[in-house]
C-alpha cells in the first residue's frame, strides 16, 4: 500500500463532489471492472487525466491501457490508495495476460 499523505491532510476533506461517488464505489469494493466508471463524471475524469473522452472510454474498455501515471492521478483525485485501482485492473486483465503469455510460450516451443 502506498503512503499517500493526501489521505491524511486537510486536502483530503476537500474532495470534488463529482468524485465522492467514485471514491465510495472503490472503497466499498463495488467496482470490479473499470468500465463501471463510464457514466461517473466521464468528461471531468478525462479532463483530469489530460485525455479526450474517446481515449478515456477506450481505456475503460481496455484497462491495460491506463498508465501508472493515470492510475496515480485518479487515486490522488479520488483520495484512495492507487493499489485499489491497480487491483481492479489486474483482476480484470488477468485472462488477457494468460492468453498473451501462452501464445508467447507456444511460439517459443515451435522455434526451439
């Protein structure tokens, strides 16, 4: 777990009202796919990340496209530990990772 001073200082009480819902969903464990955020202040989150809506929507559909920087920006703005977001993404992409590694290993066996 990251040591986020933001969660302890006076700034923590100054959470953007648009992000209170998102924070609550993450902290309660109700978010298990990033795409569940699609209707939760998408314009504001995309602006926060410095990307357009289409790019944000694409990342929600393919969460492996979120950079560590994006994850940390969201965590800081939502006042949550970035590991919470990262864990959601890791669980969601687990099958994609397995398929990719399996394909690599199969190609390697053919060449060897």
